[in-house]
């Protein structure tokens, strides 16, 4: 066993990327709420920038705590941590405080805590614990069902809280399953269902039924000597029929009014420009007005006049795009892409399946947040209210991403201390 410390073995590239993004995030949070008469608010605990400094400071304490723990702790207590977070997700339904239509917060005095954020790394640990078992094979249907259950249990509980955006993040853990050997047919089917859902909102159902029916008949006619192919075609045909006919039910009875209006606004931006489409329209104006080099630090007019709501949280990218322009946005994207590539390298070099699976869990969560947050601010995805990792204001968000990332770094720093399973 090597005699050097964990600090000597930690991946400092990721650490530097982490702090670069956290600092840039803090600067943009300050810019998002800046008012000339309150210029000193950068360090005031009454304003978001000052509060974010507290979260950053406490995140450093969390980092120290995570890397100080025995690396075996995360494997040994993966299920327990997951169970605790599931318990908190249930408890918040009963005793939580409603914020912005979502009952997903505990509040103790002036402190608020959102269990759904921490459930992400807990779910990654539980999946890693389960799939890391030498007897578990992803080709086994039972394994697939149990892994899906681990993913979807917190997802369902978070949907019950009214926070559909956070719940959607858990679908990203499917990346782990595909890396561990799940058939890509599931991915193809999922993409097909999404495309069919959107197509049903754009095209007449009659056109879809006629087109699908003709294609199915042609395939069946060409497969007379292949009963299995005919059966698959019939099943797919019924699947298309069931999906198309369920769209209206989902839109009217499953989605909440504000969620429904966001989907409609994405498909037809001119449907409600002053209502559901307002945020995205103003967001695109802010980002586009930044040009190549931006308007300059603290010079964003869309930001200063509060045209974009939630600009220090879900729409923090607007501030960056307006004040730092295309070049500033490129720097941010490069930071994230570099981090994601580095995480994938770290995941692949692990000596245990537990650590590798967890690494891909980290990759999945950060990638989903990064991609969807940027996509929704430029009108390519419905507004679902999820933060941009390390940039958006919020203690629960920053703490959860910090723990998520540094558990991986702790496992990586000790990868040579374990035996290959």
C-alpha cells in the first residue's frame, strides 16, 4: 500500500475545474442581482451573493469531510444512505414547506433543505452498490427491474412533491445501465416514444395512424415467412396506437397547467408570448444581445431590469451570455465538457465495478443538468426548473453536486488500494 496521502493522489484537474466554475458562478450570481446602490451586497448575508459565499465555504468543509472518510464507507453504506434519503423524500411530503408550487423543502428557521437534490448521489451510490455485486448481470431481466426500481422510487416520490424537473434527472441514470450492458433497444424505444409524443402534438392523429398503418401492412406483407417479425410489427403498431391516443390524456390529466403551457410554448413559441413563453423569449433576448464579447461585467440591461425571472438560479446562463457574450459562454461550455470528459476517464480507470458505476452516475447527473439547463434557456427544451451545476444560486444544489463529485474523487484517489473484483 502506498504511503502518500489522499491529497497526493487526488485528481487536481477536476478540483481546479470545480473551483473555477464555483467562482465564476458566484461572480455571475452577484451580477444577476446587482444594483448600483447595493454594490456592497456581494458580501452581505442579506443578498444571494453573500449567502452563496456561505454555501461555498461550507462546501469546502463537506469536501474535507468526504475525502477524510475511509473510501470503503461509500460502498458499505450505499444502501443505508439511499434508504435515509427515501425516508426524507417521504417525510417532506408530510412535513415539508411548499415553495413555487412544490412541496420539496424542509425549513428550520431561516435554513431550507431540499432532499431531492441529495437523493441524486444517494441513488448513484445505491445503483453502484447493486450493480457492483459480482453476481449481478445486466442481461438478467430481474437485474434490470431492480435497477429500474432503484432509479424510479425517488423519481416517483419527487413527482408527488410537484417537482417534475428534479424527477426527470433520475432518468439520466439509464446511462449507467447502458454502460453496464443493457440492450440499446431500450434507448431506441425511449427516443421513439418521445419523438412520437412530440409528433402527435404537431401532426393530426389521423395522419399518424394512416402512415403507421400503411408501414405496418407493408412490413407484414413482406414478412409472410417470418412469424416473429410479424408479431414484432403488430406489437409496435399497438404501441404506436397506445402512445398517440394517450397524449391528450397526459396533457390534460397528468401535466399541471403550467407544465402543459410550457410544452405548448416550446412547440409554438407564439402561442402565449406574454405568459408561458415570456421567460424563454426574454432569456433568448438576453443571451443574443450579448453578441460576441458581451456587454461587460454588470452591464447587462436585461439582467438589471429583471426581464428574466429566476436569473440567479435556473436562468443564470442568461447573465453569463448577456454580460460575457459568445466567448464567455464558450468558456463555460469548455469547462463543463472538460469536466465531463475527465469524469469519464476517471470512471473507466477504476479497479472496482462499484467505483466505475458510481463514476458514470456522476457523469449522468452533471451532463443532464448541464445539457437541459442550457437547452431550456435557449428554447430547445421545456422550462423544468433545474439548476446549472456549480453556477446557479442555492445551498442544496451546490452541496449535493459537491458531495456527488468529491465522493468520486475520493474513490479514485484510493483506486490502487483495492483488489480487482
